[in-house]
């Protein structure tokens, strides 16, 4: 792995399902050892990209390379190089943690000695040693996810794909999983490509993030640089009426960098936001426009997404939660 500098490369990677262009001309280059995030709302094309890179789906056009192997030509070599944790739970609930891991390792033809050693190693990595002999159906949601991540690592892959590793988990469990992901990126020297629609996750974990919307990469950089693109604080106003009039007034101030309207809110990008709130409130009052709430925050990746697409990722979260609930109900049956 050391000699490979580029873990993933795509050139014009495209997937169409009938008339729908799910992945649209994606160019990516991910360095070996990177922790890289694909951030985007439901249906953005994240899973489809992962599926093409892991040889589960054939690209309609364009090229994809994993560890310099062509995903359309060297499929076996690609499969040997990767580990994958699917968006939907895929562990066998009637096997113990250890059995799940051992089964996976057998499929990769690891010999017995190596299997025993590796099972111990990966269980330690995700701190599940004491749960090794318990059936998966008796693991908590977070533990199951950790075991799936461990399983993805069993055969020493160079690249690990994590498709929505923390979808539907509570905030505390999510943070734990983030720590494991960071740890294994460092300790196992594995390149990690994860998808998420949680901007905090992409921000906290990833060295670089590609923001994806409707199959296209709309921005790609370090979380820091992406947020710096906003170049200001964000003042968010809730306004039931008179939005257009206030936008006109605000555009008249030379210190207002950008004004964006979304779901009854007005986001105003300004430097030193806290000093500008009084001016904004007074201007609104003069126009007879009532402001229901005011908040000020430093830019987040959500603001970056809004700037590039005119929509928020958050709008989509409700529906993602519903999907997760449905999945969880399914796995309990
Ligand atoms: N096998 C398929 N047949 C038809 N359409 C598909 C198929 N797989 C995906 N799509 C469509 O392609 C688009 C991208 O889907 P994809 O699953 O890649 O999105 P995603 O970014 O992973 O979304 P989510 O955050 O909900 O997981 C969606 O519009 C989806 O309905
Ligand atoms: Mg997906």
C-alpha cells in the first residue's frame, strides 16, 4: 500500500438509471491514507458512487480506479483491496460477533492462524472483546455498527468504504463510532471513504469532503477551507412576512456579503455578525417587518451546502430518520 499514492481516482464517473442521472460526471482523487467524506442529502448519489467503486454496480460511463485497479476490468483485484460497510445492516443476527468475523475471513481465504489473530485485533480495535461470544441480535445498534466496521477490516483492506456509518444512531453512540473511525484510519493505515448526510460528522472526521448534490460534486476541500468560503458569520432570522422587502433593504448595506432565503428563514452572511444584529433589527422595524427569532453562528458545512445549492441538507434529515426506523424494525423481525 505504501507505494500507492492514489487510493481512489474517478474520471467522468457516471451512472444512469433510465432517465435518472444518479451520478453525473464525477471526478475524484483520494490520496492513500486519507479520511474522505461524501456529504449530501438523500438521493444525492453517494451510495451509487460507493457501489460503482466497490464493483457492485457497473458505471454507465467514465472510469473508476481503486488502488490503481480499474473497477470495470480488474474487479477481483479491486474487491481484494477493499472493505465495505453497507448502509443497511448486514450482519448475521443468529451468529456471535466472533462467528460473524470468522465467516467473513473464511470468504477471503485467511488461514486459521491469521483468522484467530485478526479476530482478536479487530475486536480490540472497536472494543468488543467482551461481546465476542454473544449473538448479534443481542448487541445494541451502536455495537452492531462497530462489529460491521470490524468485519470490514478483517482482510486487511487498503480502502474501507463506510456508507452512512452512524445513520440513525444517537448522538453519544455516533461520537464513539467517530472515535473508532479516526483510530482505525491512523492505526490500520487504511484509506477511508465514508458517506454521510450529517455535516457535523463530515466536519469532525474528514480530512477532505466532497459535497454532492443531484449526482454532482458541487464543492470539494478540507472542512476548514469549505467553511472559510463563506468568509463570515451567519445571522439567521425567522420572518413570517415581508421577506422580499427585507432582502432588498439588506442588499443596500455594503457589509452584507450574501443573503439567502430558505424555509421561512433568512441567512445573512456578515463579518463580525454580533455587531451587525442591531442594525438589521432596526432596519426591519423601520419597514414594519417583525422578526420572530435571531441567531448567530460561525459557518458550518450546512451553510456551505446552502450557498452552493440554495437548499439545506437538514430538510432531508427527517426522511432519513424514517428510513432508519423502518430498517431497524425490519432487523428486529
Ligand atoms: N437500482 C436503482 N434503480 C433505480 N434508481 C436507483 C437505483 N439505485 C439508486 N437509484 C436512484 O439514484 C439516486 C441516488 O441514489 P443513492 O442511493 O446513490 O443516493 P444516496 O446519496 O446514497 O442517498 P441516501 O442518503 O438516501 O442514502 C436516487 O434518486 C435513487 O432513487
Ligand atoms: Mg445512500
